[in-house]
C-alpha cells in the first residue's frame, strides 16, 4: 500500500498541434477561448497570472490568444530570446513554448519548483522525430512523451475529457498532430489525462512522495530455509526492492535480530542486485535516521509506531514481518497495531499452521514471477479499511501477504487492439514477443485453463498460421468461421471470441461480455474507412468505457510496451502499421478497469457481472473466516445453505466430525457431555453467546451474529459484508481439520 504527503503543485499541458491556439483555431472552434482561460486558471488556481511565451511560432504569438489572456486580466509577454534559466522562469506563473529548443533540465526544475508549462508539438520545426526528441527528457521526467509520428486531422476534434482545462470545451481545432504518450501509466502519483487519440495531456505534479508497506504474515519466507524451499524467494526480494525504489539501486537497513531478516541468502540477494544492506537492531530509531534509507526491514523487536507512521508519510518504505514468536501472537499483533491501522492494515492475533509452500495468486508487482513462498506459522493480515480508495492492499492465499476474493462477481473481459497487423504472420516475425502476447491474452481470458476460442473474421489479422499455431500449441481449441451463427447461445459455447472488420451485432457482444464472455477486437482494418470502423463498434465499446478513434496513426514499426497489465507480461514491443487509437470514454467509472499502453494502441477492460448464486468454502482452521459482500446497489435477501463436516482440533481430540450445527448437531449423548463441559468453557469461545463449533455469519457493519446451522436467509444492505467462520476457541483454530461448503443464492 502507499500513502502521500502534502503537495506542492507544478503543472504541464501538452498539445499535439500548434494550430489550436492560432487565430484560425479560435475561428474554427469557438470554445478555444474557454480552453485558454481554463489553462490559465488551472495554472494559477484562479488568480491573475503572469505568463511568458518562449516561441516565435504562430501557435503562440497571434492576436486572439494574447487578447484572451489580457482580457482575462493576465500579463502576457512574448520573447523567444529572453534568458532561460530557473530564476528567470520563476518570475512567471507559467511559460508557453514549442518549436524552438529550450533546456529540458531547466523546465524540469521549474515544474518541480511549482512552475507551470504549456508545450505544443506538431510545429514542423525539424522533422516530427526531431520534435519528439527535443522535449523527451523534460516530458519523460513526468510520464509523458510526444510521438514521432503524425496524425492527419484537419478539423475539429471532439473533447471527451472532464479535466478542468476542458470544462465547457466541446471541440478544438487541429491539422497535423503528434499524439502524446503516457510513459508511466501505472505510476499512481502521475495524473495524465487524454482527449481523442492522445492529442492533449495534462500532468499535475502534486509534489507527493509515495511511502509503501509490505507486511508478511510469517518470519520464514526470507530465511535461508525459505530460499531453499521456495526458489522464487529471490525474485520476491528483488521485486520488493524495486517496488520500494522504483527500480533504482537502494539503501536498506534491518532493525531486527530475528532470523527472518538477517540470514545470508537475503543479504546476498540484495547486495548482488546492487543495493546497500545493513543490519543493526540497536541503531537510533528516529525520523531523521530512517530517512537516510530507501526502506527499512523490521519485525519482532518493538519500535516506535509513530516514527514508522511519519516515515511512511514522508515517502519511506517498510517491510514488516509477523509470526516471529516474539512474545505471544496477541502481543505481536498489538505491537504494530497503531502503525498498521493508520494505513488500513492489521495483524491477526491468531496463527495459522502452514508448514509448506503457499501458492501466490496476486498480480501485484511484488509477486511478479513468484509462484510460491514458504511459510510455517503465520498471522494473517487484515484489511481494516477495505473501502478507502487511496489504499492499495493486496492479498495472497488466506491473507498471508494480506484480503479475499469477492464470490459475487463473474468477469467478462475485453482486449482491443488499434491495428490488425500485430497478430499477422508479419507481426509475429517483426516482434518475437507476439507469441507471449497471444498466450497472455488466452490465459487472461481463461484464468490459466485451456480454452475454446472462435474467430468471426476473414481478415488477415486473425486467420494466419502463426496465430493459430500459437493457440493450438498452448492446448487451446481454435476455430475460424466468419459466417457462423452470431447469437448469445452460440457465443457462450466459447471462452472467448476474436473479431474485427466484418460487422457483428453489438448488443449480442454486450450481452456476451456481461454474461462472463471474453472478446478480442481489432481496429485498423480499413474495412469501409476509419470513421466507419469506429462507428461499427461504438455501441459495444461505449458500454464498457471504450471507443475507437476515427483517426489513424501511421506507425510502421514496433511500438514499445510500457504497461504492467497481465496481457503484456514479458512483452517488450508489438508490431503495428496504421492504427486507430483507443479512447477511454469513462475514465472515472469505478465499475470497469481500462488499461492503456503507448498512445492508446491497446486497451483492456474488465466487466464484473453481479451473479445471483454461487458457492464458497469455509476452512475450519482459518480464524479470520471468509467474507461475503452484497455488491449490488440495493438491499438483497440471501439464502445460505451449509454442508459438509469438520473435525475440531486437539482440545476436542477423540470426538468425530461435526456439521455446521456444531454441538447442536451431535448425538444426544454427546450434546449432554458438551453442554456440561461448556458451563465453564463457553465464555472462551470466539462467540460465547452462540453454539460451540457452529457455523456463524457476522455482519461487519452491525455486529449481528447469525448461526447458519441449516438453510438460513439473511438480508444485506448494499455494501454490507458477512464473515463466515466456525465458532471455536481462538487458540485452537490452527489445529482444526476440514471445511464447510456454503451454497448461496439471491432471493430478490
């Protein structure tokens, strides 16, 4: 997870073309005046500003732009030859430039000091490639880049972004434009806003530093034994270091004498990777000392929780291990409670017996390439603020690197490619990683299982031999027939369909995805023209927050992939010729995820369908239980039907299996025995007012505990969560054997 410190803002606006702010631009697009005022207000926070133009290009020096600025009360001066250093720039609220080269480092320092920059591309000053290189150092620092390729527009572009600079702006004029690329799409402290095919972007430097935390439920993963038992431990350690430093070489310190952090394999992995690694549990522990390090590693020995909070909030990084046996498990949980609660986490006071390798299922960066990690006795990690949007808590297995999977959703997925060429035989030849890309898509669609896929197209982008061979060699079924029946029942026979070019019923596609189906759609096929192609899939894609641009980009080469989305794992670049950028029409929508790479050349969307029935397992040895959430927007009555048996642990040795009814489900003789003994023991149960060993459902919002010994109906309001758990004695969960199955259905 990560947190942010207080901001100081420097802002950047990049326009893909010079014509937007010319007199012609004002004439062709009346909202240009609003656009200019919006930029000025965004730069100054609404105050009157002092702006200077470092350009002789018509895009920044004509009369309508100057008049708009001065009429709004701003100071507006133009001199391309004025001194260009930090002290000079800091006299202005913002500088406007483009065309003529300027010192990129001065611009970087200016923005980082709180200055604001408007930069225009597409000026024709040198080649388009020259223009892209001219500002690369500056823009790359803030996650942006200008494409070396042009788009022919010659008209007004519709604005779809809700960013403040576009408030009240319906369209802007462009002629020849260079798309703006987002080079750091997954960096959370960057804000990059796109309109139409990357023709405008805004970067806001909030002056924040990210502090990150990794919590492990056990001390064993990073011991020498952990390295021996789970070979991916070395990858895990390197991933943590890279996540903490952003990929740079780091300086790390260990505040512990526990074997989980001081053995040789951990140290060797860190130092071999070029990091500095020191160990001293007694070293001074205050904020100034901690801030000397990119990250600290600790566990077992107590440390000042407030210092840790301040360190993370100042941008520091922490690896904390539980399960050390330093005091009781309850002591260990309390020891770090203040620190972790500040960031929505908590260590459970109960242990889980594992004694083996745990499969890792998370796609968080710290687990990239990690299949399993070793654990013995672990204390699960709890998410105490699951609804806080600026927290990121990633879980693996039963909360051992921390959350749970919501059983109430079924995902339909979409991949959209801006061009037909990537999956042609030429695409495979030009970009060797294409084979990996195809396998990744199939695995993302199926969850890793063997799939059944069908192609509804006769276009070369989907029917050539290399694509088919890759799919069939991976064990998937691959069929092609553009004329096959296209209705929901037919599509539901497949794990995914691949299409493009030939028109298909958009509503059928919508229904298919919402039923859990997966779609790969390619643009750039030139069937009927680019505008027709965009319209052909508009209804379908708009439903899921996507759209294909009616304008093309000339690429003719390999494009670097910079996204960490699973479909791009191990993919460095893909081949394209002429592409239609993919737009995100619902950037703020929370019910879908849209992932972009390069100038919108690939996008992926996930649709989470609310289902009305399902099943989950309640393991008797999990003292944190299993969560079930009403994800619908209305109150729902759910019916829960338990089945199966489990065996209580050491305290109950000699007794046979019990059902969800617990003691009440035992024979009359055993009930008599237990009722007598429970006169003294009942108060020690996790839920002393409920039947021993019964399955209970605890409403996290209201605290109401309901026994689910047989078919039980429970009403949940939107967002309410039940925790299903067997009612045992807290110290004994780790010794239990078996699990209960719960079938559920929504009654209304």
